[in-house]
């Protein structure tokens, strides 16, 4: 049997497996989409399942494990993190973390008897966790769990309603528990963790009536005293914040799963920002990464997203992160650290130069243009210049950028020069040239950037272009002979020379798995970030039909499957933590892939819409950027599409174009 025939048979086998898995998965979704917002798991008889979700505020984060036991009762474990309560040694992971499996419901008495049984009815996720259950047949219990938006407190509201025919007495214990941490283990000495219930019972609940009580877990420094806390006000604040995320940068398509997955991704991307002594710092989370920033997660992945959402605190965190990196600019052109840690007081460079300068230049230039503020762009220009010059000085004899590792920090081989770093540097050169024109920078310098980009693109093709495992795609580094997930990166920056072979390789049995792309062909490890990059690149390359099939599969799995509702980091490392920046990458699939938005200046962008064949429309409402708030509407117009840009409901731009054609919008 020839090698070509083997490859064909493998591909056919893979298509059959994928078709079967897509069909079966569509029937096995655990969750359903709510009519207003959020998703619900309606718990079936005998159904047993557990999951976890991370939720964050400015001073606290929590990974909440929840689920249903075999006896239909609720199971809960709260892993709570206080990022600004620093422990010793004050390194990347030095946030105070404690676990609480305490369930006050098990201590409640009804008519002087303990709760005999609890049956979970449904669980709702909408930026909070709401659990509805029935106690002893006639009591309807609702738990609502969420972090405070601006206090170091995790809040829980309990609502007990009497659905029976007789009045009942309910006793809820009043608890005030204080834990003091060892003074020698905290950078600020002793920390206090206080678990408190606020009740004034016992309660007499008449038929049809209900009562509320609350539980809070807070972490404070020893010298900080109790502060007044109104859980109802905290709940309103959390709902208002989620509402702002939900109602800005709104995706509207005929596919409710995609719309809802996009809406949820905005929440996780934006909530994970911490008010540190070094200013607001976006953090990945996952019980590991807080009060710190990275050149990939923050500078490259999420900072270019924040201006589109118009979330001012997110924008400020982006500016703050670039300012922290700029502190390490040096005349000797030593590498900028990969990470600024411990509230900005220290740094980490344990993986050496990961191509961080390319990541930072890429993100800073795109962020500056999309944000559209000239003063901010001028401030970041020096950082962008330095990073580009650093990369230029790292060019090897083949004209591509050398680095010690890549963003996976040695988990997989990256050689002495990897595809990802050179590709990001290429895009950063183009963006810098465009941004520089908006800032009236030296024309010779900007022409130099453009010329370097042209030369680098040729060198990327010469050095990395290769036939790998039968696909006309890229080797990730010199000597690499197996497919790697990051061969997708060129597609995201408009390098389509090998798009056919690359897309075939990405969706081949060698790379695609039930959870998206394997990091390396033949390995079980996957990182969602590369899958999200790949999906963006496939759409940008105009392979809309193929991209949509895999996007719908991925979105349904992440939103409605067994571990929901956000994109994840990786597996087996971290066991699919809900790290924050991956959710921004999910949103960028639509912004930069399907809608094809690419900033070209402080007040302009190129848009290349890719309307799927079975969609009559797609819209982005309340898009922020370029110092404007606008809507983007794409509608089918016979064989073409109609592109409309609206500001305050008024048509600013309208044109009939070919699907997949580019148009520049200048405000």
C-alpha cells in the first residue's frame, strides 16, 4: 500500500470519527441555553456529575467545585485566592489560598430536626452560580454564589421558600469563624480569614413565604478591621458588571451556541483583573497566576481585545502591563522578562528569552491602534521600537528570530528559532509601520519596518516552509519532522502561502482531537490557545465552511458539555483550568477571523467579512475602538454581501462587496 493511499485512508477514517463524535456530542450536551442569559443544567433523576468554574473580582478569585452526589445532594468546594495577601517566598504563586468545603445547609434544622434530604433541581451559570434544590419535600432552596467585584470577599445568598401547606420553623446557625495565618508566612505578617453567616433566626416561614440569609468568606490583613458588608449590594454590583460585559461587543448570528459562548468568554476574559500595589494587573488565574503579567497571556493574547469591549478597567490594565514591561527596556538589549510578578515588585525569566519582545511589540502595536488614543500610542511607541530592535538583533544567519524557547517554555522542543516568534515579529513590523504613520513618525524608519517585514516573510517561507508528515505546511523549528499546533500562526497574520496544506494538517488525524489541536502530533497534550489561534487563522484565510464546522463543535463542547462554560488552558497540565486570556482569544476568532477586523491606524481598520454560506447575517453590536462606538452588520445580498457600519443607529458606511473582500473604514 502506498504512503499516499495510507494517508487517504487515515483521513477518511478521521472524517468518519469526527462526524460520529459531532453527532453523538450534539445529543449529549449536559447544559442548555437560557432564554435571557446564561446556561442551565437541569439535573435528571440519578444524574451524578461534578465540575468547576473560576470567578474573580478585583481582590479575590475562586475556583468553585460543584456538583451532584449519588444521593442527589449538593457537593461544593471553594478554593479561594486572595492575590494581594502575599505569602513567602513572594514568587509567581505566592497568593494566599485556602479551601472551604463547608456547607451550612447540612447544619440547618427544620421543625427542630436536621435536614433529611436534598434533591438538586437545576444549576445555572450566568457570571454567578445559582443552585436550586428541594429540602424535605416542601422547602425550595436557592443558593447564589459569587465573588465581590471590589472587596476581598466571596459571597453566598440563600433563599428558603416554604412550598408546603403548613408554617415551618427553620433554624440556621449563626457562625463567626476566624482563621489567623502564621505571621512568618505572610509578607505583611498575619492574615485573617473570616467565615460569617448573617442570620436573625429562628425563622417562622408561612406557606408561600420565603426568608434570606447570607454567608461570606473574607480575607484581610491583620490590621484591617471588619468592614460593613451588604451581600445584596454586592449581588447587584456583580450583576451590573456582568450586564456591562453582556451588553457591549454583542455578537449576533443565527447560531445561539456561538452567540452565547462569545458572551460568556467576555466575562472570563474581563473579570480576572486585580487591583495590586503595582496598578491593575490582569491575571490568568487557575490557582496559580495572580497579581502578575506575562508577555503572551496579557501583551499578546488579551490586551489587543480590551479596546473592542470598551471595558475601561481592562484598558487600564493593558496600559499598565505595557508600562511594567517598559521598565525593563535597557540599552544593552538584554531580554525583557517573560513575566512581571508579585504585584509588579519582581520579575520571572526562568525560561530565558521566549520571544517575549515579539509578543509585546505585536500586542502593543495592535492595542495602540485599536484603542485609538494618540497620547497612549506615543507613550507605548518607545516600547514598541525597542522590542522591534531587539528582535532585529536576534535574527540568525537565515534571517529569522532566534530565541531560547517559545511560550510553552520548553514543554516541547522549539529549537533555536521557532515559527511563532518570527511570525509575531512580522506582524509587529507591519503594525508599527501603520501606527507610526498615524503618529507622524520618521518616514525612513517606517519604510524600514515595512521592508524588514517583506524580507522576513520571505525568510519565514525559506526557513520554516516544509513538507511535514505529508502536508505542505511548516516545520516549527529546524529539524522538526512532526506536526505542531503552532503552524497555524502565519494564517492569523495574513501569510497564506501555505494555507491549504496548513489547514489540512491542522484538521488532520495527526493534530485534531476531541478537544481541539494536540500540541504535537501523537501526544495527548492540548492547549486551547493554539486551537483558538488556528480557528481564527482558518477564517482569516477564507476557509469559512471548514472553520465553522470545527468552531461549532469546539464551542458546543466548551459551553454545553461536561466542563463549562469557558475555553480552558491545557490538559493534562492544569486539568483544563479556566485561565482568563484564552477567553479573549475565543472572542478574537470572530473579531479578526470571521469579521476580519485588522487595525490600520488610530482611526481606521480594514475589515474582511467571511459570512458563512448558510447564514443570512452576522452582526457585532456596540463595538468600541478607534475612539468610537459602532455596529458592524453583514447581510447577504444575492451573491454578494452588504457591509454596514452604524454609529448611534445612523449609517456611517454602507457598501455591497464580495464575500471575503477587504474594505478600509476610516473614522
